[in-house]
C-alpha cells in the first residue's frame, strides 16, 4: 500500500528546532542528586554590595564566617 502522506523537505527552521530540542532535552538517566551532608559548607558565588563586603572585611580574617553568622541570625537560628 502506498503512503498517502506527502513528505516535505526539511527547512532550515525545522533543522534548527530539531537541534534545539535535542540540545535542551534532559537525558533520561540522570544520576540521583547527592544527599546534603549536615554541617558541611558549600562553595557558592554570591554578589554582595561593596559597602556590605567592606563592612565584614574590616574586621579582618573570618569575614566569611561573620557573613554566615549574620545570615543565620537573620533566619533566627
């Protein structure tokens, strides 16, 4: 039996959409996320206003701990 559908040639838009879909589709078998270990600090990148950073760094070494303590205090912990 003959196929009644007409095949149209792939346009550049079709090719781009197919490539985008392939690039943005999540892989099916991602490893499960690692459980967080309590009490372990995470390395992060954080943007802080210069005057706030200067305030904490003015006290010398330990400024990162002081920022962490201030954030904990704000959380009520």
